[in-house]
């Protein structure tokens, strides 16, 4: 075999980061942040707070509080991570409390794992983590219905140091695991969960679990930090090098679930316009077709509010996976989002 052929084979190997399509996780390098552009979020309720695309934080109302943010502190060969910082500690987590970082996968993404059948495949989760705390930490892989769980643990040996962790899991042969466009699998990293969501690590159980018995609760220490990047889920019994992909490819994958419909452009006042339209220049019924950049997972569950400049807002109709129509009974001049002088950019969501 020639030296040129040897090099070509190596470049396409898993050891060189080749063999594209191995990673079932979207945005595992935490590069795409359509919603926040790196701004910090305060997580203080059980609502879902997307810190970067496809990764969210969940908290507990009226108890512990932490912030989440995309940062540029990352291990070698990475640019970004997400960082959780505890600002109000919760040393006595309610039995049903959950402080989590979570990633959801649709059935079309994980169908090759054959989960829920006798042909279920073994898969491996790998990620880079850094924390101000050391010890044993927990997480879990669940199905979409949250009635099958695999709690896992990992150990952080050195404080404030990036470490790569791997968890190999024999595929679940029971339970319901959709193979369509609905929520099929979830990965959770526990920052501290109540006893109702803790179980012994290393085996599938028929209940909703988000952490492992004996885990360290990050939320219990005020000022504690915890960071994550390089998340990869792949078929097989071993972790391969993280599959890096260009930003444009990751962005398009993320846009299947969430899309910004325009960019902020000065509208002459102290606000910004999402788009400027003058349909027929006269009164009467008006329509504007808006086409998505990427076909959505499903018809969007929400469309950010539209406001026209100096005139009442139009109505979104005919919402589908490829776009929608804005309708109005009088002329539209500027379409804006976030109020008459707001600077938010309109968006659509088809999240799991």
C-alpha cells in the first residue's frame, strides 16, 4: 500500500476524527447559540432554559438558583463549553426536585440503536467535563416517555481541570423507543436531584431517574461551577475521538428544531426590524409567505410574536414544516418582534 493511500485511510479513520455521522448528538461542541449569543441565563424554575441549541437547563422554583452560559473556556481542540454557576445553593433538594442539564434526541436520530428490541445495540456516551468540585457525579439516559432509565456515574478527579469521561451502555431490550420524529431518547447530567429521581448506577430500570445514588450535588455548594462540552453518543463499546463538523452543518441541524427568521436591522428608531415589507402599497388584505431555511421536525409549536411598525400586528396562518403565511387586513410596512421598539429577532420553535 502506498504512503498516499496510508495517509488517506488514516484521515478517514475514527482515530483521526473521520467516519462522519458517528455522533448522534447535535451541537455537542456547544458552538451554536441562536437564542442567547453567549448571554447568561438564570435558571430558577422547572422551565426549560436553552443555553445553547439542543442543550437546556432545568431548576427548582423558589429553591436553588444557577446561571448557564456559553463560554470560551474549553479543552484542547474545542472553542466553547457551557458553564453552570451556583448562585443560590440548595443543600436540601426536594424529593421531586431536579437540577439538570438535558439533551433530547428524536427517534429518527437513534433508530439504528434498535432500542426496545432483542437487537438493541450497545452505545457509548462520551463528554468533557470540568468542575470546581471533585468526587462522584451522576446522570442518566432515558427514553422519551421517561419510564425507562439508565443511571450512570463518572468521577472528577481534579478540580478546575478538563477531563474526558466515557459511559458504555448495553442497549435496552424493553420499553418504548420511538423511531419517528418524536422524542425518543434523553441524556441528563445531574447537578443535584431529589431522592425520587435517584437510583443505582449501571442498569436499566423501569422508572424515571435523572441521577445516581451517592452522587455529588453541585447545586448544594454556593459558587460551585460545572462545565460540559464534546458530548458524543455513538454505536459501539468504545468512545472514538469527538466528531468535529463545520459550524454551518451544525447550524442547519439545529434549525430543524429552532430557527431565527431574520437578523436585526436598524429601523430608524431605537428598535430593530426583522424584515421590511410593503406588499401592494394600499389598504386591503395582505399576505406574506415566510419560508423556513430548513424543514422543521414538525409544524412549529410556537412562532414569536410579530409586530408591525405603527400598525396592529399581522396573524400567522398555514403554519407547516416548511413555512407559514402572515396575513393582515391593511398594509404592512415593518414586521418586528418584541414590541413596537423591541430588538428581539423573530423565531420559530419545533423543539421536542
